[in-house]
């Protein structure tokens, strides 16, 4: 079983194990971990990407740091990326999922749709178009006996 650290901080994301991830898709890029992932992927000499396309669910992600010319922000709900706008998730070498919702906000059905159904549909579309890496960020302290599959 993998060793997960419950103390992982958003600024400790490490992509150094990959020489070049190529064209990267980051979903959930307006949140805390997603926005830090964008910064990590694009920072200075250690940048490991040719292009980062970052999606926010309800607002457009922004980035103005090093290598900003390699960044493109887009806005789309995951539901649309999993269905009517699925073509937009094709053609990437790597995908990072930083999406999630609160059960009290979306209800259990809404949480399962976003965090399982839509995520799986997007990952499948990306994989079927040649995506080599898929990284999913889940909650610290996630429980394998959760009601979410």
C-alpha cells in the first residue's frame, strides 16, 4: 500500500521525478493545491512542462509568474468537461486533478458525481487520447471505507 503523508502542504508538491511532462492539464487550478501545482509546474529552471492549461470550475485561473507565456487559463465546470466539452481534455501528456467539493454543499450524490463520475470520465478521455500520466489529489486522511467509491 502507498505511503501517504497526512502533513503534506500545498507548496510541497514535487514534480522533480519527471524530466518533462510535456503538455499538462490542471483541473481545479483556482483552489489552494491546484494553484500551487500550476506554480510548481512553471517555476524557473526546474520547469518540467512545455505548456500548462489550467481549468477553474467557476472562475478563470490566473498566473503571472515565471514562464507565464506557457500558461493558459480556462473556465469550465467538470460536468461539462466530462461530457459536452470532453474534446478539450484530449491531447495532453499529463493531467493533474485538484477537484473536490464539500458534502454539506453538494450532498453525497453531488460529491460522488464530481469526485468519481466526472473525474473518471475526464481521465478516461485523456487516457484514450494518449495521456501518459494521471495524478489525482485526494483528501489527507481519506478512508477506504468511505461511502464514496
